[in-house]
């Protein structure tokens, strides 16, 4: 599909075929972004797809999250649940950049 697009759209509207490929490949994402932006609810009260029980459960969960306070970067980096992930991604990054 890409080769057909690059070949047949060469010079259309003054653009190269590869430029058309990038434009047409990105177009669905841009359209979807505007659809989601227009339809996604920004509060629990506006979320029509949630039942009253689900909204209440989420309100309680959010209240618990707010009551747990904040964490510093130092606390997160010292947390043993985070350290293996951090060292693994660091090793992967180092291997990929060499």
C-alpha cells in the first residue's frame, strides 16, 4: 500500500509521494483525537456510560488516593518495586544506544 501511495501520488498538489503517505497515515489519528476530545467526559457526573454505583465507587477510590499524600522522587527511586524496572530500562537504553 505504501509503495502504491508513494508512486501514484508523486507530484499531486505539489507534494512528493512520501509526503502524501505521512499525511494520509496521520489523518485518522488527528480525526480520532478531535472525536475523543469532543465526546470524552471530563468529570464523573458527565460520564453517561457509568452507572450510579460505578460513579460512587470511583469517587471513593479517588478520595482514598487524595488522602495518601504526595511522594518525593527520592522515595520513589528507593522503592524496591520501582528499582528493578528502572535498572532494566536503563540497561535496555544503554544497549540500544551503543
